C-alpha cells in the first residue's frame, strides 16, 4: 500500500485517563461476554482520536 498525496492521518490520544478507559473496556467485555478480538479494537477506537483529512489541489 502506497501513501496518497494530500491525505493526512492524525492519531493522538484523547484527554481521558487510559486506566479509566482500560477498566471500562474490560468491564464492558466481561459484561457483554465479548471476546478479546472484539473488545481490544473497540477500546483503541475509544482511546485514540483518529482524523483523516484530504487536501485538495488548487488549479
């Protein structure tokens, strides 16, 4: 996969304590009886702020 020109992906942690998110994600996985393969990516989407921006060329 090659990077595209004009596409920017920003990944930064949110302003929430990671220990709190980890505890809540673990409790949700136990409560909903979800496997770790589902709980871990969902927890990462909650903890990380992911922004994808596309810059357009001006002619």
